[in-house]
C-alpha cells in the first residue's frame, strides 16, 4: 500500500492524517484555509460548532504529552465531539500484537477517530492500515518520523504573520534534526508551500544521514545560517542527548547554537521566532528571546486548536459524504 | 540418515555438477544412497525407479548455509519437521542451522536434539553451528571441542556481539585449535546502535534509527585483523555492503583464509523497499542501497561470495504486525531460494552453472561437507527441476510455516520435480 492511498482517498480527500509527505499543495492550503475559519470560532465567547456532534474521538497516547494532547482535546470538544483520553505508558505495551489488541478493543466501542502518539516511527501508518474502514487516524507524533499537525500549525502561524507568499521567505530550523519528527514534517510542509529558502542549522551529530535529501540547505554555523532569516524555528534539545556522545555540554551548545537577542540581529529586523515547545530556557534560547516581541511561541499553541479542528473535521467530512 | 537401499536411474536430464565441471545431458545412476555412475550404466544395474528428467536440470541437492528452523524454542513460528519439508520441496537437501535457538546450541545435547528431530522428520539433512561463546553472551568460550565431537560443523556467535576484542581473539584461537571454522556476522554492536534500517535517505525520511555501512565494515576490518592474527578459517555471513565485499576480496587476494556469503533477498531488495514501513522488508542486517545490491551481485558473480543462502527466518503473522521498529526482522526464504536464483540467471547476473555452484559446492566447501557433488561414490543428494516452468509466489501456499515474504506475487522461475536425499525421494509434487 502506498502512503498516498493510505491517507488520501480516490477523490483526493483526507482519509487519515499521517504525514506531510503524501500530501499536495492544494490539500495543505485547504487545511490552512479551513483552520482560518475555525480560528474565528475559538476567539468567540461561545466556542463550539456542532460539526462532530455525536462522534467519539479517542486520544490514544503511548507517549507523554501535555500541549498536543490538550489542544487535540480542546479542538475535538469545540467541534462538539465526545473525547476519551487514553494514556498508555511504555511499560504496559510495546509489542505489535498488544497495540493491535488495544485498537480492536477500542474499535469495538464504536470509536470514530483515533488521535495517536507513539514512540515508534510508522505507528500511525500501522494503525491506519489496520483500523476498520470507517475510522480515521490522526498522527499526533510517531517516533522521529512525523508530527504533521504540529507542522501545519507552524505553517498556519507563518502564514498569519508573514502572509501567503512562502516563496519570499527564508525559514531556518535550528537544533536536533536527527531525533525530530517536527523538523521532518516542517521541511516537507515548507517545500510543498514552495518556500524560497529552507535551511537547517545543527552540528553534524544532530543531523541524520543525507539530511539534504529532505529538502533543506545545511549550515553548521548559526550566524551564516540565520543571516537575513524571515523565520527561525528553534527545536527542543532533549536533555538525554547530553548523555551519549552527541554533544559535549549544554553550555557549548548554547554558545554555538543557542538563540540570543544579540545573534538575532543577524536575521531580518522583522524576523519571527518559533518553537514547538516545551522550551529549555538557556539551552536552545534565551528567555529574553522566548518572551520577546518577535516570539510567536504562545500563538503557535493557540493556532494548534484551530488547525487540529480543521484536520479532524476534514477527515470526518469524507465519511459524512460517503454515508449520504 | 540410513542410506536408501533402492536404485534409481535419472534419465535424460541436463546434469550440472560444478564441483566436477560437469554440464551435459547424461543419465545419473544411484544405488544404496550413492552415485554409482554418470553416463554409462554400471554393469548389471537394474533400477527400481526410473525418473524421466528430460528438459529438466539435474544438480546436487541444494545446501542452504543459513536457515532458522525455530526449533527448539520458537515452535509457534515453525518446526524442524515443517521447515525441512519446505526445504525438500524446494530442492534443498542440507540446511545449516545457526546456534541462536532456545536453548542456544552451546551443549552437545541441543545438537543431538536437532539431529534426532531432523532424522525423525526425514525430509532434509540438518547440520548445526555451535555457539562460539556460552549462551552467545560474548564472555566465556563455549566447549567447542565437545560441540565438534557432537557434530557441529563450525562455531558462530550468530547475531549476538562479542564486544570485547580480546574475547573475540581467544575464541578464534580456540576454534583454530580444533580446526573449526568460525562463522562471523560482521556488525559492530555500538555503531549499529539498535538501529532497524540502513542509515540512508529512506531511514532519514521515515525517522528510523539507522545502521550505518560502517557497522559492517568496521566489524569486517576488526575480524580480518584477528583472522590473520590467529590463522583461523573464517566465514563472513550475510555481507550487505559492496564495500565489505571488496574488503573480503582484497583479503582473499592476500591469502587470508576467509570466505563470505550473501542472502538472496539482498540481491533483489534495497532500502527503497521499506519506503512505506513495509515490515516484510524489515531485515537485520538491513537492506542497503541500490548500489550495494549491484555490488553484491558482482561479488557473487566474481566468486568473492561463494554461497548464496536463504537466511530463512519464518515468523508467525503477529511478529510482522506492528510499527516497523517493533516488528521482528527476517524473511521466510526456503520456498523462493531456487527460483530467485534462476531469476538471477535470467537477468544475466550469473551463469546457470555458477548459480548451481553457489547453491551446492560453494556452501559445501564453506561448511566442509562431502555433499554438493555428484561424482561417483558421493552421497546421492539430488535436485531435479524444470527451469522454464514459471509460477507466482503465493504466501498462502508456501510450504514453510512462516508466510513472511516480500516476494508474494512475484513471478517465480523454475519448479522442483524431485528431491533425493541420499538416494531416497523426499519430495515429488502431486
């Protein structure tokens, strides 16, 4: 089965939402436009629309998450769906059979949608390939592979701040690319939106093999990398990366790759600073930058709700049309 | 295995016996489990059975240098009886089982158990590799002399690492003491870093933990140095990179006593085949690049690699049902070994006699076995197949208990019509 056919149906509509790389420009734009219409809803006093009334959505999280799970939950509730949160720790299930069993049991409860986060790359694809035909699967992060709703909310944020012409933008992603599902999804999305210049800044130990094949220019020096940047996306540096031989120290990492107000002067004056969260203050960026006027980190969180509403309703509307 | 007392005439087939440079349409005469004549009938020979082999190839029974039978220890996947029957139906008469059974083959009792089970089944001969270190833990040497006494044809640590090079050196020296061949899986434990796919473009895109080429080449370099140092006879199992194949070729040129093999899937598949998290292509060592695949074909053709094996790893369906990194690696390969080999001939990667050599005399030489050879007086292990008969591989009709194959739906070339084990027909279709 190809990934294209898994997440998009024969009529080109969203069936599951698993990764950015199987999508196309039109679909991505449709998601962003739909999210724009929902952004209005989330800003009203009565924040609900009845689109998914009577539907049951299960947040199936095999990995800890606060932000992503919460915004998915809020998004589902604002669409009037019933939401069930299931957190399964690593210890209770690691085997494929158990995952499939978990799935079958939940399916038996007539669930309409799974929002899945799992530590293994490919987990969402596996689940999508094995669920009943009426169930939609939304990937909320699988291993190092993909975190497509995060990438979409980042694109939404960029479009809101910088306007729709991605071709004019230089977007720089800084940090641990190797272990980052966010970076992979962002790079795919930026390329699908024809971004003028997509760059990566990282030491070689934090880059996967053939990084350039993802579709980005590689820099090892922050100053040259972020020169004249329109958008800088800082990635979270996992503390456990310090324990291997990935990096010598947080101190040296911050010296070389941490974002400070001083270094920010190299970028364009109206540069936008983003971060998928949670931030390690003093490791990948100074508090001054994170809380500063060019940071849109909290807006990203807010936009997450509208974008996830858009994706959930689009994946579900396919089924409504099929049923009618 | 008791020799068959009957006599058989295999008539009119094209006999390909690379060990003796034979490739001609000839009659083959078998009695008491041995080859008694080729071409001219021995005096007074009256066959009990006549097999018409016209338009068929008659070659030594195939020798698969690495097949996991899952018994003892993982009988939910397969058994010696089920897999040796699958072997017989694919023209394979000798299977070599690596020591990573459960319990591990580090005592004569386990070797003996496997031998008895194989004899009881009676479909194929099974030889074993003993463990190089106790429990394959890479710390203490196994009782290699006892294992050899019990019939192990070599020693190996299978896929388990020997992290300490001093233990590796001692293990090779001790094996050399008893003239035991050592079978090495070159994979540096640290560089492999629990990866599940080749460290390349596809793993990068899919976010899979990569195993770099250097995991194999660093291990080959270390092992080659220790092989030279100790003078042990050594064999590299399952090379996957062109670079490692060239290192082995160079060592062979320099006179180092080293051989190497490749497994059939690596001659057809590459990292590209895991693109959709296809767990049927989850292999360890991993499928490498398209260039590596070509270089392995070249090394097989040039004779750096003197055997091609199935690297048979049958699984129950559940083992492949999960997110890619969580699934068990391996392909069920017995059913497709010969046919994929014949496809190499069709693709001009190998001449037919060379293919037969890599499936018979080549592995026999590596294992030090007196099989894979149809000279007068040799054991009559014979594979007869129709090379032009084509069929489609259907995982449901595979003989192996493991249906895990990425080759389902592929057009297969060649069909076995008879398999003889020490003169006895162990397989005939219908």
